């Protein structure tokens, strides 16, 4: 066999091996995205539900990272079920009214704390962007989701049904009637777009 032919074969083998390695990495990275909702629900419940983790980062008022890997990510990103805090980092909306205060409130309550994660077993465990949807219980046994609502730092997210849908609506209504947090001064234009279509301004 000529040297040229050997080199061609060797190059072909190297390309094939590189392709297999790349495919394997892609499969690892996208493993939770390729599972069916039922498979994802089962694996997430085993991994997270009822277990304690440390909050290592507060991304926004309603989004945190906990100290357990998720796919190829070093931490798991959680989107709090049933609440929507004003944005602080969304390039489309910019920083919204009371967004900074909501983020600071979540940071004060959760950052560095050991929290217990609960999933909604009657719903999907992942949101649109692959984030884990969860109820987060703080060390004092209150829930971060509910504290945000009852203190007026978040809106009850009416776009998606969940197990505490009616309770969260009521928590928002009470905070609104008592003028807590954002409610005394927020205008319709300062609310999220989805909220504007659900409710009139206070």
C-alpha cells in the first residue's frame, strides 16, 4: 500500500472518530431535551423532588441556580413555578419597574441558603428554555414563590396552570389590596405584556 493511500485512510479514520466524539458530546448536552415529557418528569423527580440544595446564584427575582449539575451545565437553573417578577436583564424589555427590588429580595432570602426543591408532579418539570420549574422552600419552611407574591415583589403568573394556581392568585390579590411592594405605584404600562391582557391597572 502506498504512503499516499495510507495517509488518505488515516485521515478518513480520524474524521470519523472526531464525528463520533462530537455526536457523543451533543447527546450528553441535549440529553434532557431529547427525553419525552414523561421520562423527564420521572428523572427530575428522582433527582430533585424533596431534596436540599444550596442556592449559588440569583439570576433574577424568579430565577435561581442550585449546586447540582444539569446536563453539561455545572448548576441547575430553576424558574419559580407560578410567579413572574419584573425583568432586570431581558434585552427586549430592559430593567422593568421593581425588577431590581425583586432581585434583591430573592437574593436576601435565598442566596447561599440550603433550600428544598419541590416539583409539580401533575405538570411538566421543564419550562420553555429547559429550566427546572419548582417550588422552593426556604430554611424557615416558607416558600420563596409565595413570599414574592405576598410581599408584592411578583405577579401571579396566570399563563400556566399549576397546583397552587388559585392560591397564588389570592396571594397577589391580598398584596395588591394592602398596597405592598410594587402595587401602590405600578402602572399598566410597567407590567409585563401578558399581565396587561389579564388585568386592569390598580
